[in-house]
């Protein structure tokens, strides 16, 4: 079974600029592909809202994600 490492980098707002540099591992190929697919900006924004509550994203295209198979 393949494992994937998803890394999310960018900047958001929380009483000033708030850097986001997070990574996680998953074995779900569909989840990993959703971070690079056609709806990637909505998926990234939803993941940030779930893991960083209260953070505001002014431009979702300023946050990127990379997926590596490990």
C-alpha cells in the first residue's frame, strides 16, 4: 500500500500574518490526489479551516500543497 506525504505551505491572517507550514502522511490515494486536483484550492482551504480555526485566508491561491509518494 502506498503512503503519501502532503505538505501545505502559505500565509494566512490571524492578528497579523500567520505562516502555515504543515505536513501529514496518509495512505488514502484519493485524499492525496484531492490536494492537486481541479478543486485543490477548496480542499486546501477546508483543511486549513479545520486545522487552524480562526485563521482568515484572503487569497486561497497564495497557499500551495505538494504531494510526494513515500
